[in-house]
C-alpha cells in the first residue's frame, strides 16, 4: 500500500485500477471494529500496527488522484470504521498512536511505543482526509524533544525530535527511545509536512552515512577492511534492501533529498 504514492503519481490507469481492487479487497476483509488485515485476501492475518493507517493513506490518495473520477463516497463506510479504530490506538487519547514491537511490516525493527513510521502515516492520512486540527495536534507532539534522563514527568508527553540531529527518532516511549535513523519514516514526515525544516542538514546527514555504508560494504567484500558499525542507521544497506527501497521508498526520499542528489544512482542501487 505504501506504493500507492508511485501508483497515483504515475498516472497509469492499470496501476490505479490495481490500487482500487486492493482497497476493495482490504475493505471486504476488514474486521467489525475497523482493523485492516495484513494480507488483502486473508481476514485472519491480523495484529499489524501499520495496515490500517496504510489503508487510509492509500484510500485518500486514490480518492484525490487526478486521473480518477470524483468518488468522495468510495469505501466511505470502511474508511469511517478504520478512522475510529485508529482513534483507539492512542494510549492517552491525544492522537499520537503507539504500537507493539515488531508489529509493522519491517518486523525486524524493534519499535516500541510511539513509532515514527506509523505516526507519519497517521499524520499523512489526517491531512488527506481534512482532519487538520488532529493533524496539527499530532505534529506538535511529534516535534517535541524525546524524553531523556532517569525519570519522566507524568505530564510531559513523549516527542520524536532528537537533540542536535536533523531527523526524527525511530521511536520514543516513557524513558525508552532509539536515535537510529529511520529512512522511510523521516522521508514520509518530510514529504507530508510533519517534519521541521531540517533541509540541507538532513540531505547532508543521509548522503554521508549512505556513502560510508556503501564504501564499507565494498571493503568487506574484497577483504580490505572491516564493516563500520553504523549504530544510528535503522536500515540495512545490502543490495536487497536497496532494491526494495528503490521500488517503494524512492519517491518519498526524493522529496527529502532533492532530485539533484540522485540517491539511488550514487548508492549503487540504480546499477543493479
């Protein structure tokens, strides 16, 4: 469903129809309370934290796509049920949603509590559905500094801004957090307007880390050096991850980095 960005932007009728059929299948297998399954054809594949916000995100994009007829009521009942489900995913009833570890599609990532990726999806669909007050509240919470120290003020809400770094944290919950860089989450935040104006600082940070990881991978392959441990990166820069990123994440990240950087070509992804 994250590829809906590319489907809509392509203007291709065949891709738009594939997106429409996927949305219909997901809505058909939606639970009575509004949860969207992880697999469009399997109503028993439940428990994911990102399937419902992704459904709302894809549905809103489909409705607003220029090459589609005006269908404001398309899957409206499923949309309202999904929106209600997401309201109950906020532990303190303040829009920002939480998740259990390894419950989104990148299940190798230990994201606990208020995760960046899921909340950027929530922010995106709130804006697309015209829920600007809720979107503004969520943006304000996300742009608070993450909680650090040995104790948390019970009246202080968790935030996702990392002090002295030009990106959002991977997650934050009470005294727990991760400063590792989530490429997809930060790209979505930048693309849909929840992120602060980090601008050139974000571009430079990602570009340097990517080129270092690329160099270290080649050194490890030919035995000329050891692989550097990039503890602040939450993505693995092997060729399979890059291929997946180019297919579904590149349009988002071009917005973050700018077309002139040609990130996929520089990293080597475009040569495979």
